[in-house]
C-alpha cells in the first residue's frame, strides 16, 4: 500500500484518506448528518476532539446515530 | 381521574423522580405517528432509544426519529443493544451520552444471540465501569438473585430483571424467582422484557415491582395506541393494589354477606 493514501474503514466500508488526515476529515468524507457520535478502534472520541484526532492506516471508524430501540 | 402515577407515589431512580411507572420502547411500531400517539396515551417515564451506523437513506430515518424524540418531550433512556463485550457496551454508552445528552443508560450485554440472554458473567464488570464513569446504569438482567445482588454491590441503584426473553410476550415465566428477588432486594426494580399482556404488567406490579419497561407488546398489538393505554392502566392498577395490601388467600369459603339474620333460615 502506498504511503500517499491512508486506508481506513468507516462503518466497515473501505475508504482512503490522505496521510495526516483527522477524524474530522473522515466525518466530512462520510457525509453524516448530526446528531451522531464517533469511535475509532472501539474507543469513543468526543466531538470536540475530531480535528485533533489523527488517523492511522487501517483505523476502524464507527459513526452512529439515533434509532428506535427497546 | 388520571392514569398518571399519583404525585404522592412517584417512581424514584438514582434520586430522580418520575410521575409514571411505565417505560416505553420506541421500536417496531407501524409508523412514527402511531408511536407518538402511543407515547401520548401512556405518558411513559422514559423512552428507550438506540444507536446504529448511519448510512444513506438511514440518515433520514435517524433524523425523523430524532425529531420525534424532541417532539415527545419525554426523557430518553439510551440502550447498548447488540453489544457482546464490556468494551463495546462502554463505548456505546459513551457515544449515547454525547448524542442524547444524558447520563442514563440501559445496559444490555448480550451473552447469547438466540435467547438474547444477558452475559451474566460480565454484566457486573460493565456496570461497575459505567458507574465509575458517571452513568446512571439500569442493567437488563436475568432474574438471578445473586447476579442482581452483585449489580447492586457495584453501585447499581436499580436493576431490570426480565420476565421472559425479549420480544416473546410470554409474561413472567418464573414467578417464584421474580417474587424472591423482590423480597430480597431493596433497590427499585423494573421488569424489563417478556411482558405480552397488561395482566402481566399488573401482576408484577402487584408483587411490588416498581415499574415495567415494554416495547413489543405495545408495538405489535393490532391497535398499539389502545394497548399503550391498557398497559398504563394496568401498571397503575397493579401499583395501587400493591400499596393497598392484598388480603391473605384462604383455603375455604368465607361468606361475605353476614349470616346473622338470614331469612328462611332454620336450625336443622
């Protein structure tokens, strides 16, 4: 894999970002609408830290939103 | 006349009071409109909700549900449905806290996908870590007395034993266990899962349970709005009966009409 791209999984779908990309970039790429929350590699990342959270190759990003539940 | 819990007898959980003893799930209704009417009819203390990956058209459904929650103006109880590990449950709870802006969490930690039985071995650890993180944890659990005691030991101020597996509608399948649990533990207890009829809800409330949490029994009724009202009435009836104190059952007949002065009576 070339180091000119950063492969990640967003909600288990493969995507590529540029090296140095942050969680904020991944959120923008996914195009999710608020409200939602994010986790990287099963660790919660607060909304206030998206722009500081630098991603690594093969990070697994989860973006989840409200849904009905019992 | 009101179907709401009298203000003199509120449900108290983690120091907060609720003027209803019915918690209502939001899933599987025929339409959002029917869900909203069921909420209005039953006036629940809390509404359960969940979190799932947002994809394509799912984004619109999520937005619609979010708007419905805001319109309902009922406190939200997020759940960790579908989590199979302690870390999954904790991360989901943290995400729910940010999205729903609440410390309440219905802790679901599934140990068996077929029965949706809680992971009884790891539930106390998950509850303990969430409580340490500042959550108000309502754990979905089996009716096992020792497990529920362990949940209280780690700081749960309420527990939610099942009546039967989720979505079965069977009603209390082990009345002895539920009644023993009620007698042994002093914390508020909410029967969560497995209720199918208002009489089931009334029964567990008569036993002294503090509240019930329902979803499928209302959502899959032919008339969910009417059934929501029936459950609300049953919960209130059961609570009133518990507070009133039931008579002791007798083995032999006891005439309720005075015998003295019975007409046409004569000594044999």
